[in-house]
C-alpha cells in the first residue's frame, strides 16, 4: 500500500504532465522517503528503451518534492502552526555530487527511488538519492535542493 497513489500525485508536486517523474509515495519517515515510478515509452527521458540520467535526477528531485508536499499536507491536517504559507515549498536542484551510474533502467519497468535527508542547512536540503530496478542499484548521488517558500516568491 502506498501513502500517495498515482492519481493523487498532482496535489503534492509543482510539476505537471508530461514532466511528472514519480507515480507513488511508498514510504516516509523522519529522514527517508521512497517512491515508485514506471517510465513509459512516451516519457521525455526515455531513449532506446532506457530511462536516461537526466530523468533519474529529476525523479530523485521529485521524490524529495513529494516528501515535502506530503509532510506539508500532514502538518496542515494536524493544524500545525509551523506553516508559513498555504502551499508546500518549491524546490530547485542546486547541485549534484558523487554521481555513480551503474546502468540505465529499462523503460516500462518500475524503478524504486530512495532518498535520505542527510542535512538541512537553512533552506537547503542535502540528500542522498538511490534508484533501483529489480532490486539492483541503477544510480546513486548526493543532491543539494534549495527550498523556496511561496511567500518569498511573491515578494
């Protein structure tokens, strides 16, 4: 069972079709999240039946965005005063480091993406992302994601 199913994803991400690179939020705890995604033939990042590195990096970033959106919605449900605006923060990839590519995953087969929040420094989340297909690691990297609050964006 997923925390967020494919039909609900749009409510948690700033991206829209055809640029959505996650299907489900599978698990989430204090520092880790995992998502599932099946890149189809029509995906912008599928070439020669393989999901390309740019798509995998976007998938990791969107898993982090899904994590933020889900966490924000949980805060709203609990009536938390810890919110600063009416929508979840928008994130931007600041940098990618220590990228290790083992293989490009097959299109039309599900990948599982795991992220671990290693540090949070102000508005920057430093995460480790790992993508698996059929239990074998495809790609691993560290990513800095800058979270911009919607209120700042409006000013």
